[in-house]
């Protein structure tokens, strides 16, 4: 949170060589208005960890509902800000958030005792398809970016 606050307060001075040399890793790739975004991502990850640890006594379904809510708000906030300089990274981040959401949502079907065998197979198929699409898009973006920057793809 301290790093996010620092980035927010110093957003006009991001081009300063002394400041940039120290903190470039925190705001590289983000638009100037969203230099604090790395902290938002870190808070989301901490939120998932807090949910998984502290809500464990309430059961996996409560954990999943809370994680779904967190990811829903994270996706909405991401869509409002679009923090990356490269629009393809914004789309990829949104795709990953949607994949996380769908993975948790379909996982609820897998743990529900009232869902039959056919429903669990449908949920498993949905999980597989959504995650393969996300991985494929990530691979395509990596490949296109490596072509654009001239890196060799092994």
C-alpha cells in the first residue's frame, strides 16, 4: 500500500531520472495516471490469500463466494481504469480475471452435492475450455510481442 501511495503522490515526477531509477519496476508498463496499479494487483492477491486463510472455518463455498466478489470488483475496477500502456495487456488482464471468475464459479458446481454427474461433467468441460482459451491467448500475445520486439522464440 505504501508503494501505491508513493506512486500516486509522485505521478507527476515519474520522468525524474532519480525517482525513475529507484522505482521504475513499480510503474513500468502502466499509464502515468495508473502508476499505482501494481499495488492494486498486490492487494487483490493479498485479498485472495486472506479469504483462503481466514474464511476457511466457514467452508469452501463461503470462501468461493467471497473470492468471486473480490474478482468481480477487481474486473470492474480494471475496466474503469485500463491501466496498461499496451491495450493488449489490458485485454489479457481482463481475460485472466474472467478466467479466474469462471474457474471459481464452475468449481462451485463441482463441490455442490445437489449437482448430478452430467452437471459436474459440464462444469469440468467449461473449466477446461475457459482455461485453454486463456492460455492460448497468453501464448499468442507472447508470440506476437516477441515478433514485434525482435526476440527469438525458442
